[in-house]
C-alpha cells in the first residue's frame, strides 16, 4: 500500500491535490482512499490531506500515522508544530518539499533520516496562483510513486478540474506535468509497504465524568484567543491605501470574520496583523477598492511606504 500525506495551507489546492492523485491511482488499477483534514476552513490555515492506494481492498481508516511519502507544499509549516509534518516520519519516509532551496539545505533543517526531494520553481507560483501549488505537488508525487503514467495523470487532472473551466484545466496540466517531468530522476523512489509492523497500538486514556456544572459548554477563561497570533496563517496580506479610503469602516470592520479590523474614533480602519488570517474578505467588499492584497513577504515593506 502507498500511504501519502500532503501538508499545505488553505487556498493552495491541497484537497484538490489528494483528489487528483487518488483518481490517478484509481485509473492505474488501485483501490483508493483520499480525504482532507482541516480545522478552521480559512485561507492560509494549515491543512492536511491523505491518500491511500493499494492493490487490494483497504481496511485502514483515519489519518495516516506512518506515511511512505510526505508532501510539504508550504515550507512555512515546518516551524509550526501543530501542522504535524514530522509525525510518523521514519528512515523509509520520503519527503517532497516544494522549494527552490537545495536538498542538502532541507536535510539540515528537517533533520530526518529518510530521503528528501526538492520540487523547485514553485515560489513564484505560490504568489501568482497559489491554488496551483497543490496540483503541481500532486504531479511530483505521482512521479515518485513510479506506478502512475504521465498520460494517466493528465486524464485524472482533466476529470477533477473540468468543472472549473478549460483555462483551469490547461494551467493545471502545465504545472503538474512540469513537476512530473522535473522529478523523473527520482521516478519510483517511493515504494509500497505491505504491512505496518512498526505501528504501535494507540494509548487509551480513561476520562472520568466531570461535575455537570463543569461539563456544560461554557467558557470559563475568556479572552485567551487573543494570545493565539493566527496572523502566521497568511500567504497574502491586505493593505489599506488611506488616500483612497472613504472611512466607510462599518463595511470592512463588520464583515471581517475575525474582528481583525479595528475602527478609530474618526472611522479610520486599521488591520491587526497579529490576528488577520489573510482571508481577503475586506479586499472583496471594500467599495472604493482601497484595500489590496500583496504577497506576505512584501507586506511589511508596503506598509511602511503607506505610513
């Protein structure tokens, strides 16, 4: 069985990547499972997706604890423990990292015993069209398995992306097949494992019954969410151009789903970047288009220019 785990952020096509790879496996004669796993469904939030593919019925369920291949579509997640990139990594686990940095650099950063493969040329794509990052990673993963033909991958992409239109299909084919070709020197590096002998039994914890007053869904320690700086989720940053802002702040301030836009006494909005997750709702609803989206790595520079 192949056990493959994708890691990325919301908006990077990670769910689509698992579907494309799952369909490609299915069209190659495999039994398949593919499923995403995420918490808050927001752009920029960490997300994982799982693909199992076997030549016989699959009886495993749930998350993939011991992956054969880990695909890291967004390298900023490496420093986020909650993303769980290192979970279940063994000396047999192959890691595919979407980065232009050389493999040796990632070996020093990740400190893992297994093979590491870098998939370059995705940095610009991550900013220009982040939804294609996952599709490109699916193409690279298909090559690493060694059991999916290039034409089969193309068929799977057309099947899964067709509803988005001809342009989306063309772009997805371009980036996925380019990634497939780029990793041909590593073709077949990921191998099937028949058993999970190294998988330990889960440790069960018995929880006693709470007093009914404590078991009710009440929040006993309010305001703790302020300490969670969810701004680290962003891949794009909203920036306000105050020369064009009409101070109609009841629109952006009210529609911000996380209350990250603060309103001054003169109705001037300001963005709390510690908690702004980069969903870009404010960019969409701003009547004079005074809020624009910029790449996160350039956001601090633009912010200084405006101030």
